[in-house]
C-alpha cells in the first residue's frame, strides 16, 4: 500500500468537513511531500502564466486551503501553482453546517461553505511566515470595493498574483447588484494599484442569457486590465442535505461545461488573456481537452479530494507523455513564437486555436448574473 493510501484512506470514511480538517492536519506534518506527490519535472511543461513561471500548468484551485497555511506542502506535491483563500477583509465563519455534501461514485460534491476564512490580516501574517517553495496566488472577494482593495493590498506582497473571486455562489452579495458595474469598479480600483498579475474567476454558464452575462463580465475584466481569467467556479444547485438548501456543484459534472466555456471565453476575449480552466479536471485527458480548447493552465480541486494527491502526478505525467507524442505536429499560427498567451508551446496542445479569428474586445450585451438561481441537480 502506497504512503498516500496508508495515510489518507481513512479520510474517505469521515464526514466531508471532518475529512478536510484531518487532511489539513496531515498537511501540517513535515512529510516528504515531493515524494508523496511523485510529480515528474519535465522542462517541456514549463508554462508562463501572465509572467509567472510555472514548472507545469496544473494548479490547485481556490478554496482547498482557505487559511493559506498549507500552500507550501501543497505546492511540493507537484502543483505548478497553488491558490490560497478565498480571503475577505474581515474573518468570516461561513454558513451553518452541514455545508458539504458528496455524491459518492460520481466524482462530484456540493458545497455551501460561504467563504469561511481567517481574514486578510491573519492570512497575510501566515503567508509572510511560510516558505515560498513555488508560485502561489491569493484568492480574494468581498462585499464592497473598499474591502476588496484593502484585502488585495494586504495579501499582494506575499504572493505571485491575485485571483479575484467574482463568482462565489454561496454568498449573498452580488446577487442583487448590477454585476457589470461592480466588476468595472473593482477592476478600476485594483487595476490602478496592483503590481502583480490579477486574475478574475468567472461563474459558469449554460443558458444563452447566462452566457451573455458572463462573457460581458469577461470583457469588462479584460478592458479593466485583468491579466487572466479563471473559468469557472461551481454551478449553483439545490441540495437539501445542506443547511442552506443549495450550494455550488463541483467535480465531474462540470467538466463538459468547462471545455465549452473556455472556448467561448477565449473567443470573446480575442485570445488575448490566458485562461485557467477549472471544473471537473481529474485526468491528463481532461487537462489536454482544456488546453486544446485554449486554456493556458488547469486548476484542480475535487479531483484532489476524489483521487488523492497523486492526481497531480498523474495529470503532469500524462501531459508529459502527450507532449512528447505530439511534438512532431506542425506548429500552429496561434502566436508568433508558437505559444499561447501565457501558455504552453502550441505543439503541446491540439488545433483549437489554430487559425481562429478573434473578435476585438467589445462591450457585451447586458444581462443578469449567470448561474444565480439554484437549480435541480441533474
Ligand atoms: C468545498 C469547496 C470550497 C470551495 N471554496 C472556494 C473558494 O473559497 N473560492 C473559490 O474561488 N472557489 C472555491 N471553490 C471552487 C473551486 O475552486 C473550483 O472552482 C470548483 O470546485 C470547480 O473545480 P473542481 O471541479 O476541480 O472542484 C470551492 C470548491 C469546493 C468543493
């Protein structure tokens, strides 16, 4: 039995939040995380994400390490980059429990955490004391622009970039406001201050109305100077097992949407911004599909819970093999030097970006925020 299985198998018999707490305690131990992860280093997978140099394009999505206490151990498992948070200006305890429900055997779960986190000052202290073994980002969100700016200012000195979470389905702010005006204001405020790359994490979309609303947000982020976009967050669903009756679906159920959304957002933003694909990425084949659709990197959360830390190794190893198998493919006209914006060399991916005609950034049609109302779990 491998070291991970021996240490972590019992986690699966615990309720989700207890398992998560135990996993966090294990991550605090001085274990050989590189060996446990076993992730190979392949120079061919090096990726520049908006100027942040990554050893591979597989990131840890926001929300796994909400306190930013375990980013070093998580990075050493082999992630190309890790995201801590989401952090708000003041500490939050989040929603009442239960706030995570699993769908056993389906590689999916629903959460209604409500952004519990220690607050920006505590997170900044933690980050200032923890080793920086690899690239790390902080995810931030808040009620008002003043709080977002304050959180950004506190955290930015300790990370390589910031991801603005403009898409959490489990908090009430944002539901009743004009999302486009709010996004434009946030981008103005942050754009004037930031000194490192700023990413915006968008909600997912399914219907045409949602699509127009999210693409409008993407263009506003782009026009406001965002350095990259993350597509996407969880999808709102009903679940009576959660205290609040609804939450955000994550995992396998999102994957087909993820690939489609990456392609749509890439086209809407003219291919000018790197996109981090997030939602249901469990394998190298999933990651390749996202990269082929135009993503520069992928982010993983539920796959880590479902498959354990070796999921990073498996994805990176698979990408490495695919990369070597495809290296003789004709180079693509996507970029002058054969690279995607912020991404891997084109021969690594397939043909999605080849010959694409990209519209210039335009103001999108208005629309209500995407994915707001809970829907039945399919
Ligand atoms: C329990 C849980 C907590 C999460 N918390 C956050 C969060 O604080 N901030 C955020 O931007 N995304 C959060 N997410 C969303 C993930 O970052 C990711 O976007 C989503 O789960 C889809 O990826 P996946 O299918 O690989 O899990 C959370 C997801 C889960 C399952």
